[in-house]
């Protein structure tokens, strides 16, 4: 399931489009199919004219607050689908080291 988090317009020398940021919610289930917890990831999509690119990353955290903070940070910096995976890895490394 996806939950819309926000969007923004991006205009740069070689890029003009709309960025969309979504929370991806996956349910982790027990053997009896009852829900144990929710895992959160993200999706970043760019619509530029007829072209569209997107990147989804599942299972980053079980904390809704953490994924919202991460998405807010990505939105502030207009992170695109092309670079989101590397940036998320850097953010996670920063969290681990602090």
C-alpha cells in the first residue's frame, strides 16, 4: 500500500518536472496470517513531460515517524529517483554511526 507524503516541482538546467514522494507500507504477518507489524519504505517518482521514472525501497523501518522524517529530508533537497537509493544508504549509515 502507498500513502502520499508530498510533492514538489523541480526546475533545473536539464530537468523540469513534478516529484512525488510516497510512504510504502508492507504488513509483516505471523504464521496465522495476523498482522505482526508494519514496515515502511518509500517511493520517489518523477514526471517530466511524457517521461516518468520511479524508485521504490521497501522495509527501511518499522517506525512511521522515522520514514516521515526521511521523506521530509528528501523533499527538502529535491531528491530524484536516480539518486534516492544512494542518499538513503548514506542517511542510514549516518544514523548507525551516531
